C-alpha cells in the first residue's frame, strides 16, 4: 500500500535545463579551444573544438548531463502521449513508440560523442554522431507528424508549423553538412596528400576551405535546431504532473510499522509510546500529511482459521508492536 503520494508539476524545467546545458557546453568548448589556438576561429567543427583537453573534459561532462535530460524528456513525452491519445488511435500509438526508440538512440549517440573524441577513437565518435543527428532528426519528424494529427484537440497550428520548420531546418542542415563535408575532405587531401597538416586549422589557401566552412556552419545550425525542438515541449511539460508514490514491500505482520516511523522515527520511552492500534497509527500519519498504512499488526478477527489467529496473536507480542495490554506496554520498542 502507498505510504504517500507526492505530486510535482515542474517537468517543464527539463527542456530549459537541456538548452542551458547545451549552450554552455558549445560556447565554453569553442571559447577555450580558440583561446588556446587548438582550432581556427571561423566555424570549426564542434567535435574539433572539443577534441583536446581541457575543453574536451568540459564538453564531455556537460554533454553527458544533457544526454541524461534528453533520456528523461523523451520518456516524459512518450508517457504524455500514451495517457493523452485514445487507444483506438493505433497509428499515433505506433508512432509514439517509434519516437521513444529514436529519441533514446539519439541520446545514446550523444553519450558516445561525449566520451569518444574524434582525436582518440574516430570510428566510435562517427557512429555516435550518426546516431545523434540522424535518429534525432527522425525523432523530430515523428513528433511533428504526431502534432499535426493531434490538431486541433491538443495542439495549436502555430506549434505544428513551428515544429515543422525546425524539423526541416534540421534535416536540410544535416544533408548539407554531410555533402559539403565529403567534398571538403576530398579537396583537402588533394592539397595535403602527405597529411603534413592537421585538419583542425583550415585556412583560405587549403583545398576545400569554402565547403568546410559550409559543412561546419551547417553542423552548428543542426545542433541548435535539435535543442530548440526539445524546447517546444516546455509549455506542455509544465501542464503535466508527475506522481511519485512511496510504498513499502510486504513484510510479515510482526514487522509492519507505520510510514512515520520509517521516515522520522520518534524518540520515545516505552511508557510514553501510545498503543499500536489502527486508529492511533492512522491519526499519527494524518498529522504528517501522507496516506495511512496498516499498523504493525492486524486484528486477529480479520483472519480466518485457527493457525492464522495464533500467528497474529504471537506477532502482537513482538517487541516491534505495541499492545493495549499492560504486559506489552512495559516492553521495549525498536
């Protein structure tokens, strides 16, 4: 049985916290990298700016925290639609499940990008970036379609169009970044075939400089677009209420105690402790503002059979339970 039900309606903080951490992560990594001379000033790749210490440490820590918030936010959105959409909307239910899968895979890719820098383990970093951006774009597309299907009962047309624009910007930026990045790589190696220079310091004299700038700029736009899409959940999340139920596992009758004694055990002498009856226990719990639980023992009249009656009567004599008899009142309590 539940000891207490606590309600929280601050879920809208999740998208705001995600955006704040992401902006802090990108700006701090870029500033430190440029100040140290690790990358070029004009539009370096995000991964290049965060590939070396100490900015890689800052970037990894904040991105891991962001991934955790995205995990939680994606699940909250899934549960919101599960409780909101009627069961006969089969297509929306299926799209909601796929959205959960895509969102969690994207968040997992975020952790790979955070923990495997491109200068250390390039292949794992590229896999993480693929999962992050491709699955993240798919997630945005799915929930944009869901928003249109829920119009006008649950969404405004303004919100649907806003999510559509963000999704289109994300998708177009992703394709431009990949295409121009491949072209920049090919032109770079035509100029520096001997790999004598690092690619983190592009200059106008290098081959593929303009495609590189376009690719890096598109990557920044794509990353910011994903953050802004999650930010559109803010108002809806503030209208949600999270219920946290505190409960205790089933225990033998002799070990049942009240929730108040579990959370804040009172310091009492054996003589001053009240009898452990159902009415007293429920009265004490009511003072704490939580739902009452059964007392440490049950009335023997509630059980059937002589064996159960005997066992309950024995449990009443346990040092964990009080009794109305003079003998039990003189016993010690835990």
